[in-house]
C-alpha cells in the first residue's frame, strides 16, 4: 500500500498568458525517486460585455449600443448585426468600437427590443464564434 505524506508545495499562479513548466518529483519510502516535466499553455478566456439596454436620447449616458471586448477577439475579424422585431437588418458594423446610435434610415428607431448578432474570430483558436442576444432601446 502506498502512503502519501504531504510535503511543502509551492504554487505560483501566473497573471500572464504563456507556456509554463510544471515539475513533479516523487519519492517512495525506499528512497526511489522519479520526476516528470509538463508544459502547460495558459491562455485567457474571451472576455466581453454586451449591455442589454441603451437610451439614445441625447443626454450624456448610454447613447450608443457598443459591446466591449477586452480579450480573445481579433478586431480585424468582427461583425455586428442588429435586427428589428420583424427580422429586418437595420444596422451593421465591422468595427468593434463603433456602435449603433439607435437610428435607421435617418430616423430614431422606436422604443422596443432589438436582436443583435456578433461574429468574431478568436485569434488564439483561429476560429470564428457567433453570439447573439437582445437589446432594449428606451428613452
């Protein structure tokens, strides 16, 4: 029967992406030892926030619907579509930092719920992802 005796362990948690070496050394009660080394690739998850309401009423708050991506997306491979309740495309952007101002064909869109769809590429995975949800336009 193998008896495991705890030892002093040192854990270092990285705050940056990269490749990290993990080293394990074991020794049995007879003094026989073995070790192994493993490299672990640490990458951050996609981090984004998409608000669910905006108020394009001309004051200084929430006039533009803009998702916020901070990690895990390629700005050169981004598309955002916004649809009205009948499924008509009313806004499209290929730039993550340019949001919808609530206008369609030069007129302020009516109060209501709109559907958004975002297609973006994760550069670490070299893969496109699609996310969707709704946005409430209120005044």
